[in-house]
C-alpha cells in the first residue's frame, strides 16, 4: 500500500514528511488560497503554507474554522497531534511549498 508524503519543493534537501490520509484531507485548513498574490504557480498536488500563519498556529496550538452554516462566526479548534506535527515540521524546516506524492 502506497504512503502519502509531503515533499518540499522550496527546500529539496529537507526529507519528505509521511502523512495519513486523514491529514491529507485536512491540508486545506492550513494551506494558502491558490489565488493569493505572490504565490508561485501551484500544480494540482502542490500546497503553499504561509510561514507567518504556521508560526501563529504552532505558538497558539489552535486554528480557526468558518462553518459553511454560519459564515459570520469562527470556531476555535485545538490542533490534533498529527496537525501539530505537520505544522512543527513546516515551521522548524522553514518549508512553505510542498507537493503531495504517493510512494
């Protein structure tokens, strides 16, 4: 069975990070919008993580979600261990641009 990895494109010397399918589905919580000004062109399986946002989430241990049923309010969500490990890896390694690969 293939495993999922986040492969750094901006720092190719950093070893890839293995992630679960569950975390793969949660990357949208943390990635920058594809139409954010200043981002490089992103491939279908590419993700960009804003370093300032990543640092904030690592520091606070929470992130905020907007409910599609109540777009006026945000819900504070505590980071899971796996989410925290992802963000700590991005922050410590200074990775922003990754590609999701199966190996």
